[in-house]
């Protein structure tokens, strides 16, 4: 069947059969992405993770008070008593976009529900933008491959599921839109189209950066790409006009955002655009003054000089810092060998270094197709019209940069995923074209069988990662409950422990009460319980987090005094564990661990700069007698150590031995009617779970201000 047969016309546009195929595949891509991203909703209709709760509250503030008030808002529930300058420290475009789209499409519905769906919709729409981007580079076939691969990409979906009202989904949407506009403007010869696209591209790249700081890694390959353009394209007059338009548009847009502005312009992000733009204009001027025989050489010598000078400035700046440096996590992405001595950064799970096993799980067969894509593209670059040289250059740059920066943090694997998707799609597209245009020699008698086998083989290879490993494919990995329903633990269950606890705090504590808790839960306290917290996930003031850790590890009386100095009224701790199937007489037995504060105590010690050996046994997890008997956190944990058991052979011990697991009994040490430094005033429902059930215990302690040591 001829795919170019005209079906009908709309004005001057002829709607052909291949357009119907494109619409069908894009619809499938959107639908697959939407359904996979929506799996957590089966556990409960809630925002997922921690940051989305603040983002929801910030969006609600815009809805209730208007945009102007938002830019004047100092959030007094955050980082008590300092507060938080929201527009200076937040993803402003995320809040603005959510509010504006809610005004347009919300139809008076519940904003909380709207923000739960927000990441699924924008994340799924991004699959269509990826098609447009890759289509611009390598044609329709490559674009369709990329849309399908994007819709089932594990690293991307993990950071864009239902309820994930965070930075990545919208940041990726804006930045991929910006790069598509940039490349489509670059290949256009109509200035009436090119100039508006370049202006819009500059605007959207900053919108993306305002929504997610990680989007500056889209700016880096653009800057590198600028350096190659004088050597790849001969239309230098065109380049001198449109590239500065993009850079100026980006810079001017950044001035509209308090968090960006001069910090972006004078930082590595802005300089990654400004310096290459200046180089492009100067290099073209040098080439124009040179003869045909020397212009390439002179341009390369100038490029080498710029690279040497730039590298020297960066090395000097590490000590002097006359150019503002990004935060450590972004520096680490630029230099994966950089190490940190800050335990607060190390304690964040998404800052963990990507392992080889994780990379293979995330990308598996696409790694092979990406490598094949690079080989085929380079092999055919000089004799094929499949992809133009400048597009080849951009595909390779964004591919290699994406893989490189993602080696630093698990969170940045979205860039590696996008990179291998682009390269794999281009490789598959070129391979298919070569195969079906008989550039790969095939005897006619075997043509149909071989072509059918080839297609079947490609389908099997691409679908295998969707099925295997059984517990690690995209469907099983993303089928997890929203964090507030399992407390961020390793238990794949859904409970109301946190929701009930936050509701109790909201209805049973003073409206001006100050809540002390580990920073992970700060946004939940502020949003769901509507109470001020000492610290939250923005981690703006490290000294406060360190002081909370010190209070938890101090003696009960000293810890109480520290919390009173911070003007706290209540303390919340979260303990995760499991009740065993057997009891000790009438005593329920428990094992602790799974992701609550009992599993984070080693980070409390590192952040507070306390020696681990004082509090932990050699396994780095089990608490010593000193931890259980002499620290505030030990006393706030309503369980007492009964002994240790080797789960492999049921051998028991009264003292710790390597390989043994602690067994605990329920024991409230700071009772509500006691006269201790703290009083337990609330425990969540699963504290009374039946045999074999999981405990996701949220415990609210009132600080006893009348206590006399």
C-alpha cells in the first residue's frame, strides 16, 4: 500500500495515509505513557513524594491571592522562625504553569486533584514533543521510534508518575519544546518563521530552567553545538543573525525570574551560551578574513585557544569563585569524580551515584541500539542524505553529554535515557531505510523472509525490557504506592498512618504550634497539617537540620532543651517495621527497619558529626545500648530491644552478633501521663497492627515545658 496516497485535503494541506499512521503511533505513545504513569493511583489518590506538597501549596497560594502576591510571599510555615522567600527559592514556572492551566482547564474542580494529574498529562505530551524533536533530526521514522521508546522509558516515568508534581515533567516538556523550536528554526530558510521560533526557543529554555534547575544540562550541549556550527555550515550570515537572537532571548527571559537573573547570566549556565555565541561570531569573522585554504585551520586554532583559556578560568574559579558556581550536585554532574564531605547531600537517595547495574536496568537493549546508531550515523554521514551534518553533530553532542552527566546521580538518568532514545531511534531509522532500500544486499528469493525476521527480531529486542526482569521492568518498578501512603518505606503497601497523623495535628494542636521533625516530612507538616516546621525538603539552612540531628542524639533532657531553644512545641518521629507472626507469650514481637527514622539514624549521626561507633554496632544499623538508653531518639522509639536472632537458623543471642537481627517489643517510654521531657500524645493506627503486618508508626510527642530534670 502506498503510504503517500492522499485521503483528503484541508486547505493546501493533503492528509495522506502516512499521516494517519503517525497520528495512530503518537496516540499509542501518549496512551501507554499515561497508563504506566498512572499505576500508583491504584493504591490511593494522593500526591507522590515530598516536594509536590509544597508545590501544591504554592499553586494554591497563587489561586487564592494572585500572581503579584506570590512574588511577595514569605512562607512563614517553612523554616521557622526564618520563613522562606518563595519566588527566590522555588520552581516558579511550575507553580505559574499549574495555576494558569488550572484557570483554563480546571473548570472549578479540586486543585489537589488537578495537581495529581498534572505530571501525567505533561509527561505524556512530552512523548509527542520528542517525536517532533527527533523527526527534525532524522525524519518521521526516527521520530516515531523515539516517541514509543520515550513512553516506556523507566528513568523518565519514575520521575513523572501520577502525583509527581515536581520539577522534571514540566522541565522536560519546556526544554524539549525549546530544542525542537531551535533545531526547526535552524533548518528553516524563512526568516519570518526562523526568528519567532528562535525567540520562543530562548524563552522556553528558561521556562524549563525555572521549572527544574537540572534543565541547565540542556543548555550545555547547545553551547557545545554553537562551537561546531562555523565548521559545519557555510551559511554564516544566517548563523550570525539567529544564534545571537536565541542567546539574547534566553538572557532577557532569565531576568524575569528572581532565582535566575544575574546568577544565571554570570554563572556557568549563562556563560555556556554567551561565550560560545561570541566565539561563533568571532570565528566566522576570522574565517571571512582568511583564505579558503586557511579559514578552517584558523577557526580551529581560535577554538583551541578559547578552550584552553576557558579551562584555565574554570580551574582558577574553583578557588576564587569570581564566577558563581552551581550547587554541588550540578558540579558533580560536570565532574563525576568530584567527592563531597557533606553528609546531608549524601543522605539524599536520589543523589546516589549511578551504578553499572542501574544503568543496564534503565537502558538495557537501548545501549546496544544507541551504539549501533552512532556507528551507522558516522558511517553514512559522508554518503547519505538521511541526516544533515549539523543534525548529526547535535545528536552526538546531546547523546554523549546526556550519558556523561547522568553518571553522577541516579536522578540525572533522565538525560541518559533521552540520549539513548535519540541515538537508538536514529540508528533504527537508518538501519530500516538501508534494509528496505536494498542497500543491504539480499537475494530476492529470501527477501520477504529476511525482512520479516528482521522486523520480528527488532520488536522482540525492544519489547524484552518491558517484560524482564519480572521485578524490575517498567510496569513492576513504577507500580508503587504514593509516598505518603507508605511513608517512603520499602513496603509496597498503602496505609492512612501519615494522613491520620497529619489530620490529628491539624485538629488537635494550637494553630501557632511549631513542629520539630526530620526534614523529610516538613512539607507534609506544612501542607497537610497546616503547621510551621523547623525544616523541610528545600534544605535551605543546613545548620537547622544539623541542630535537629544533634537534639535527637543528645540525652533526653539535653535534646528537649535544644528543641525548646528552637521554640518547638511538638516532635514527630516515624518508625517503620514489621510485627512477626509469633508472639512472646502475650508480648507482640517486631523487627524494625524499612525506611523510617530508625533506618536514617546513621545519617543523623553523620550530619551531627557524631561518631557512629558510639551509637551503632559494626553492621552500621543496629543501635548500641547507649543509643537506646541515652538518646532522645532512642527514648522516642516506642520499642525495646529484647534480643537478637539469626534468621537463617533461628539461633538466639542476648547480645549483638554480626548477621543477627534485633527483635523488639512494644514499649512506650515517654507516656502521655508521665513527667518526662516529652509526652506521647498520638500514635498512628498501624502501631496496633496484627500478626505479620507492617508498622508505619507516626508518633507525635508534646514537649513537656514543665519538666524539671
